C-alpha cells in the first residue's frame, strides 16, 4: 500500500513503491503547483522499477506544470536503480554507483 501525504505544495510518500502500488499512485497523481515541490521518500519501505517509473512520470508531470520536483531522502535502492537507468540526476544521484 502506498500513501501520498500532502503538506502545502510538498509531499511525503509512505509505504511500498512497487508494481503492486504504482497504478494506485498513477491514478492518484498529485497536481503540482508552484515553482518548486518537494517529495520526501524517507518512509518508502520497498521499491522497484515500476516505482521508479511512477516517480519519473510525476517528475515530468510537474515539469509540464512549470514546477521543479525535488526528491528528498532518496533510498539507496532507488538511487542505484535510477543511476543504472541513466536517471540519477533526477534523484540527485551524483556518485559512481
């Protein structure tokens, strides 16, 4: 189960970000407003490539609304998957893997 908690223009994800919750996240996609939005991933317990795809979708959706989406507290597993897929910059991954 995945919960998206909104606090002002910012968000916090709680739960699993996997193939089993990605559709729920997609169907409940937030409306991003403002020049910058932050999404805290500290309470994400498990994730996979479907979860990564959802976050990239939200990143692009925010950009389409002229909002820069910043991810905070990116889990190591997500950073590794993103970096392998050439998406590290979106998640602030600058290491060498």
